[in-house]
């Protein structure tokens, strides 16, 4: 007779990182942030503002969840189950990190149960932004797209135009614009260096933009798609997306692109 399931939480280390990676790859469509951050910054908290302590949960020895709590307070979760014991153990483990829990990101089936627990435990006192989004994906090998003449990678000199447009995008999405000025510039320059931000320029003016907000292995996640209000419905964002798709395949060798939309 089988006994009750046993849930355990452990920090990811060198001996378990490949097993955790295999778990995330199995759920690649929903794990781009976890995969991308793991690839870029490793599995342990460092001085980098984007580093985190990765943790995993096992049920009777098998990995059923991988999660982390970012320095900005977002709990990012990929889980195969949503038992009360698992959610309580994840919450307890995150509370030991001495970081605030301000938000939650992950597949809806598991996360809305965890969000309910966060509110019951008064970790979250009120809802600020909730979005149940739909995932779309595209296999790039099947795409045959030419260059868009008015679209290019953003350059360091584009910061003065990008920053206010990004602020408008965040406002429209209901997302916080809480980075310090130097952090915004560092974020922008990092995206520029990695060639993951694109813009449509009309007579030298940035009027539409998009980016890859996560990238790992041969996967990319599209975000930050925005058109200035005066230029909506002129198909500028469509041109940006076409160039993004072309460059993702040609420059970054990306196999699949993913986008979430409300």
C-alpha cells in the first residue's frame, strides 16, 4: 500500500542542475524566464541584480517544480502539481530568503492556487495587476521573411527615444516603472549589446518597438511590443515583428518564438 506523497524543497546545486534543467526543458513553452536566467546568471544569488537562488521541489524523489524569488520580489514558478502541501512548502522556503514577495509569474493552473494562499497568509494584501494570458508559439524554420527596410536593432544612441516609449508601454500594460535611471540605462544597453531590441524608425523617429524579454538555448520569448499612439494601425509593429522573426532565426539561431498576450 502506497503512503502519502512526500514533498521536499532543496536548493539547486551542481549535482541537481542538469536534472532541473531537463525538467524545465520538458516545459519549455512556460519556462523561458527560468531557463534564460539560469543560462545567463547561474543557479545561485550573486551581486548581479538579476541573479536568484533556484530551488526545486520533489514529490517522492521526482522533481515536480522549479522556482525562484527575484530581488524585485517576483516569485517565478514552473510546477506539474498544485497540492496544498507543495504550495505551503514553496511559500515557506521563499519566506526564508529575506526578500519581499510582491508578485507571482507562471502557468495559471498552479499559480492561481498559490496566489490564493499568498492572500490567505496576508503575504499579498491586495491585487494590483492580474492577467491570465494566452500563449502562442511559432517554429521559425517554417518562416521565409525578407528584411524590413525601416526596422533595425536599437543602438546605444536610441536610449533617449526608447526610455519614454518604454514608460508608456509599462503604463499601458499596468506594470510598474520602478527602476532607477541608471538601472534603466543599464537594462537598455544590455539589450542593445545582446541585439534583442528592435525599432521601426520613421524619418529618424522611433515609432514602434519589440524585444526578446527572455532567451535560452534555441528559444526566445517576445515582449515589449508597443506602437506610439499616433501611429497605431499603420502596421509598424507588424514590420517590427517580421524583422524580429527574421533576425531571431538568422542572428540568434532561435528555433521557436513564444509570445503571451491577454
